[in-house]
C-alpha cells in the first residue's frame, strides 16, 4: 500500500564479494514497489539497503515503506545445484541511468558462471 513509485535509496556494499568488483562502499539504487528481500545464512548478501535513518537519497518514501525496506537485501547470491541464483530487488539497469547497479548486473553476467558456481565436471 505504501510502496515507493520510484525512489533513490542508499545501499551498503560488501567490497570483498566478487559481485561488487569495481563498486565503492555505497551505491545509489532505484527502487520501485514494495518488494523487500530478506536473506539469512548461507545466502550471501553483497548489497544491502541502508538503515532507516540513512536510507532515502531522493524521491518520496513513505515512513512505512522506509521501515519495511531498511536493512533488507538489494542483491542476494545463493547456491543451487552446481550453479547459483543471483537475485536483484529491483531492475539494476533501469533506464541505464546508474552505473553502480549496472556494474552489478555486468559482474553477474560475466563473472557469475565462473565465480561462486561449482566447477564443471570433466568429460
């Protein structure tokens, strides 16, 4: 009900994770809708939205939505079989406007098959 229709939020980055290669310690991410991703071990969370006090960078963010989205996952990486699933909370390449989230998508596509996935079995 109190979902943002388009807001820039601050996200903290785990700079040690392969998915965030080339990113700084914080990213501005575009979020639309009320989808909040929750993660727990063994799911890796390389990018997590900031705490409520530091969350909003720009746009209309209802207090109820800020409370629901604060400290939730923006990107998760989970092993599945011999591969992995990389899940984004919103479109990282929205209008090609933000380079940080676009870098995450590029890393997921180019590095994902080799890093974090189980090695391919020999013939």
